[in-house]
C-alpha cells in the first residue's frame, strides 16, 4: 500500500506486507545476510520508482550513532544503478534512537550538522528507510538550504511528517486521512 503525505511518498509502514520487517532488518547487526537482503530490497524499490537520475545527489540520513550506516549502503546501491552521486555530508551528535527517547517519555531531540559542502547537482535527495515525524528530514533540509527532497522507503502514516500526529499503530489509513483533513 502506497502512502503520500505532502511531499513524502512511500510504502505504508504498518499496512504494506514486509515493509516494517525490512525497516527493522536494516538496523540489526546479528545477521549480515538478512541485513544486506533488506538493504538491497529497499534500494531496489527506490530505484524502481524512477525518480533518481544521473547528476542527482543522494544524502543518506545519519543513524543515532552519528553517521550514516545502512542509509549510506542504500544510497551507494542507488548510485551504482542510477549514476547519482552520494554525498555523506549530514552527521548528528550520537544519541539514543528517537524511538527510545519517546519510549522513555522524553521529547525526541536530534542535533544534526553539516560535515562538508554540498556538491553541485541537479536535485538533492535525502535517503532514509522510514519517516514518521519528519524531524530528521526537516533538520537536514534546513542544513541544506531547503533543497532536499525526501526519498524514503516507508512512511509511518499513523504520524504525519508535516503535521506531527502522534504515533498509534492501530490507526487505519482512513482514520489518519480524517485527522489530517481536520488539522488543515
């Protein structure tokens, strides 16, 4: 099931078969085969959308360790297949994952910074496996002079990246759409 919220387009995190599992598998480090399979499936999906072209710049999202890890692997595969350029120029201060912060009752905080110049390119894409609140994308986009377009595999449609709807996996796509319409 495809989801579109504003400029964000991707698979439904909760309602598309296998998507949530792929998003989790890229993060785990116990089974390299499973991790690499998920990375390749996500990259292939993003390539098949036909959005990325030669001359585009791919900026991988940093993980909570501070550096882009699996998102850089995804971006490298997309680059090999499309001729786009990977620019690993967004980093963050290492922190607990945003999920862990929220789970502990804290307001999620993230401190991104640029580590290098943006290369010249046609278009700039921010590569991430899943987007829920849009916090990472918004901060990265600000650091990149608001030139980024999101290139995400999945969207947690129980939250709105633009409107900040709180997470609730039991919400259906229809209920989410109703909430979004009411907030507009």
